[in-house]
C-alpha cells in the first residue's frame, strides 16, 4: 500500500515528538462489550488531536489468547477480534494521519504465543524436527532428562518459576516469560525473514514506526549454558548478535521512512548507546528517568546521564513518567518512596494523592520541556491514580507468578473515564477491569471544562512546547532543590522541589504553571513553570 499521501512529511518528527501510548483494551469501548477496541479509538481521535500529540503508540493489537495482555502474539497479520479487524486498523491509521497523528505499532520478537501456528506445528512434529528448530527445544539433564536444560532466571521480576517446560515427549522448551510465550530461535534464518516481512506488512499499511518489546533479549548463546551473575557475555541478554539483526531491520525501515523505538533495559550506558547507532534503532525508552524518585539532585543526574548516553551516537533522548507496566505517577509521587522498582511493589502502600497530583503536574512540565521525545501513557493527562483491583478480578500474570505478593500491573490499566454522568464513566460497556467509585471525577468531559484540570495543563503545555526549540539543555544557577534550565534563547523551565518558595528569575511572561504562585509571586514547593525571559 505504501506511505499514505496524507501522512505528515517531516522526516525527523520522531526526534522531538509527543507520543501517546494507547492500551487499546482500556482506552474506549466502541461496541459496548466492555473491552476497548479500534472503533473506540477512532471515535476519540478528535480528543487526541486536541491534546496535540504527534503520534500514537499502540500496545499489541494482534490475535492473542491474552495470557500476558497481548504480548503473547498468535498472528501478527490479524487484529484480535476483541479489538476489531485489519480493515479497521487501516482506517484508524489513515484517519489519524489525516489529523496529523502518526501510528506506531508494537512487536514482540523475543517470543510468540503457544497458539502461534509455528509452535503448534513444532509440538505436532516431535523431537528433532525442523519445526522445533524455530524455537529452543532441548532434552533435559539428569539420568532421565527430568531436569531443565539450564538454570536461567525468569524475566518476570519476583518470579522463581522455571523458564523451561517439559512436554510429554521428553523435550523441554524455553520461555523467558510465561510457558504460553515460547522463545524464538533468532539464529534461524526463517525467524529473521518472518520478522522482516512483518515489518514490511505494517509499514505498507502506513505505520510510521515500530516499538520493539524486550529488544535486548532476542539472541541466545547457542550452547544455552547455565546463568552466572556478572558473566560477560550474558547468555540471553544484550548479546552482540543482536546488532546485526537490528541493522537488517533498519534497512527495512529506511525503505519506508519508518522509525524504531526499543525497550532496552541496560545499566551500562556504553552498551545501551550501541543500539542507537545511526544504522540501528532510532530511539530507546529511558527507564532511568521513569523510575527516578521525586528528588532534585537525582532527577538532574538522571537527565544529565541520559543526555550523555545519547550524545555519542547523536540519538534523541526519550522521557516518560509512566506506562502500562508501571505504577501511575500520581500514586507513586504521593508515596514515601517516590521511585519505582518492580521488586518493591506491594499491596497496601499508602499514598497522598493530593501531594502526588501536585508533583505529577510539575513533572509533566519538566518532562515536556526536556530535549527529545516524550511519551504520555493514556490517562496520565487526566491525572488518574493507580487503582486497587479486587483480588478476584486481577488478571496480570505477574501477580500470579509472584505467588500473590505482587499486586501486578492491572492497577494502571483500568479503563479510562470519558463522561462523568454516563454509565461506566463513558467508557462503553461494563469494563473488563472494575473502575473505582471516584472514576467519574476524573472524566475527560469534566476536565475539558475546567481550566485548572490536569487535562487542561497537558493541552496547554503541549501547545506551547515548541517555545523551547531544538537547542541543547543548559542548566541555570539555582539553589539546592531547584531545577532551572533553558533550551532556547528566552525560554526557561523552573521546577521547585525545595522546602521553601523560590524567587523566579526575571521574565516577561509566565507561559505555563503547574500550580499558582504564592501571594508574593514566588514558586511554591512541588511546582513548575515555563517562563519567557
């Protein structure tokens, strides 16, 4: 189909874009069955255009048994019937493009669903078959093959479950996540060819980019040795073979003018930057900033480190406060520990939502003022808190694989409130996850009419964001606890995390403020402003 003629033409849009993350299942329900769908997204495109975003990133919308929220894909060329059809997806891509909004799709190359035709064929074919070579099938260890082939740890944080499952025929297969998500063998040329074809399939339908899930996990040591902490190279993470894969992908993307964003969790900045070389991925998610506590010194360090990591390869940074896996910003910033770590998630952690909201408003202005691209997870623009999900309604496998100690990720995936006075806050039918009783108070229609709302703040900030231009960040002198910087002559961002009000620098105009100044015109604690000098 090629690039649609209505698509915006700026080729470097991704370097400074505001990208809105759509978790389709929870965005808007167009057919009233309680599950968000593409019809619901299409109906809300005017809302997204008014918000001012440049692109939409969709979590997987493909055919899936939904054992892991759609990250167990059975067919990349079929839209899951719960969400709609391929024709509807093509309409959505085109209609968004007409509004100047690009589309980014999500692929999960490390694994597929156990319902994928390849895996079903591998099960049927039996040990030693060519079909099993597409995955990691191995005989077990021990006198009777009763022990797993190795001792690799699960990639679901907090899970002690094995990453190997034994079949009745004696073979074991590898799954770094759930048993329903068998890992592909990326040393097999057919796996590489298939994924390049999948990329072309979606680029030809007009998508502007692809987000790559678990991007550093694909390649495995062919010997599948036991895991030894600290051993270099790691047998399944950040292996050098990956870069040849992504160079091939980049060639495909360049045919269509498409871009990549990788989910790359790596502590080593030099190795992280390798994925962003000019012939590999365009961008990668910045997890340092996402997990950083609400602390001026640590935020500044995270910002400086992020910019330094990206500078050698000339790639833009990305900034995000929350996503579909992470505790919502309002709740996290209202807790005693304002950072984020999967390993510390627990039930019943108290949060001051008024304080968290104030900080989340300031953080929105901070993130939107930084150089690079910004990702906004759906509902963050409404200031939604993390929801408490009743135990009998939790669906996330992370909860079950932790033995019930981890509350899971469903609390940030509750369906959105659109209309305060409508059933189920205007989402559609009875939602697949229960909405809290106070959800209507966060509804988009109510916030649209309130100039002091979180929605109004996001709309205004995104509208005025170009005032910062494309320049680098320059820190300005400021007391401890205050972050102040400029990126373009005459435009400043100031964030006060100190315990006392801050006297603003000289300026001619206050462009946006996350909260009112005090009676003496000073910047209160946990408040951010954009100023024109």
